C-alpha cells in the first residue's frame, strides 16, 4: 500500500530507492570496495581517478574492462604528476581475493567485488595518504548514515515519552518539563554540540566518539519534538476513546502508551525523515572541525575535511565527492519526508 502511494510521487519514489541503495551499499561496503579503508600506498598520494578502458591506445578492442599502470614523476615545481603507463594492461577482475575483513561483522572473508592485480585502481582518486577514496566513502557511509537513523530514533523516542507525559498529565509536571525543553532550545544547537563534545577527553577511540556523537545529537534534538508531541497529546486526551479508557479504570501510563502515542506516529515518521539530515550534517560539522570521527576511521565529514583548503580543491577536485554524497542524502531525505507528509495527510480524505 505504501509503495503504491509512493509511486504516485516520482521524486519521492526516486529518493526512496536512492536512499535504499545507499544503505545497502553501506552494509556491504567491505565486499563492494576494492580495498579496506586503511589500505594505503604513499607513492600515490592524491592520485587522480583511474580511467577504465575498453579500447587500448593501439585501437585494439577488449571485451573486458582494463586499466593501465600508473607512472609518477615530479615537475619543475616538485608537484606529483601522474600518467598512464601504457606499456602494460591490467584487467579488472571480479570476485577477487584482497584485504581481509569481517563480512557483516560475523565471519572473516577476503572476497571483494572487483580489483586489479599488479597495480592500484582509484575509481574516485586517492587521498593524501594514497588511500582509495571510493572505498573510504563506502566505509564512511556506515557512520554518517547510521548516525542519522540512530540519533533521530533516540531523540524521537525521548520526545515521544516526555511530550506524551507532559501533555497528558498537564499542570505542574507540564510546566516543569516545558521549561526544561525551552532552556535546551534557547541555546544554539551547534555551539551546544561543540561545547558538549569539547568537554570530553581527546583520547577517545573512534567507537567511543561515535557513541558520544549519537548521545550528543540525541540530547540536543529531543526538546523540540517533545513540545510538538505535548501539543498533540493535549488535544488527544480529550477524545472519546481516551475518556472511555479512563472510565474503564486503565491507568495513565497505559493510556499514554496504548492510546495517546500511537496516534502521533504519522507525525513521528514524517519528522524522522525530515530530521535525519540535521544529524548527518551535525556529525559532518564535528568531523570537519576534528571533533568527530578520528582517522583512520572514515566518515563523510572527516573525508570532507581535506577540502578545507582552496589549493587542495583546485589541485585535487575529487576530494569534494564526499560533500556530493552529503548533499544528495540530505536532499533525498527532505524530498522523502515531504512526500510522506502528502501521503499521510489525513485532510486529503476529507471531501
């Protein structure tokens, strides 16, 4: 039913499948990427994207994709210059053995979707340490995409419970909870995020930083959600089915969980989609400033930190590719959220 309604909105339909593809690729990043995220070769620092050929320079046609070797030399300004070494051809091989990883985090495996033997292949170029940017973007999508989902889910869970209790009970409890929400909301969220992150030691591991960022983003985001849920609860508590539940002697907690909160789920689903981009951008902002995910673990944010210098962008424009993924993901989530708002809008059924 949902997919049928979504098909009626072409841009929402396209955004849904693009995001589904991104999350699928993130899950299978170990297998799809030709190298691990920390596999480096300093000889090929800032190597441009490797062209894939079907025609050799001798105008010979091959029915298998191939790449040439990479020659490196320095010009009179001591800049690295990369050229294709056309003396030898390296065919792309599919389902090849390479760096070992834990497939789905369960068992060890070293099978990769594609790769070459005898040289390096950089589909989207390399970074300053000669690491494959394509592989690092796939690995980084796991952190950037999952932070959005987990952070938004935790925030909405807290906001649902706190807002539901505040709106249903009312009185002094409502006033106390709303004043706390207003105190959190009056502080600029980005500066609050920086202050909370900077208060922790810089020696944290990547997994600890990841958990910390999720907690910080969830702590910042729940207050505004709680206020909206509180408003919905104020109107829902006067409905006949809630009054009937009170007459039957059902306690307040069960009324909130079973009768009040389920009627806010359409709002929750829409706003989760619309709020996930802010969590992705929050992680990216922290990582760009060096307060987020630390090297060598990649995220889209710390990959984009290499593009802070104008000279790097001019000489190595492919380092902006992580920013394109952030932009596309944010746009798709916003389009999908607007589409869900149209689909779940109850007023469209009123004639």
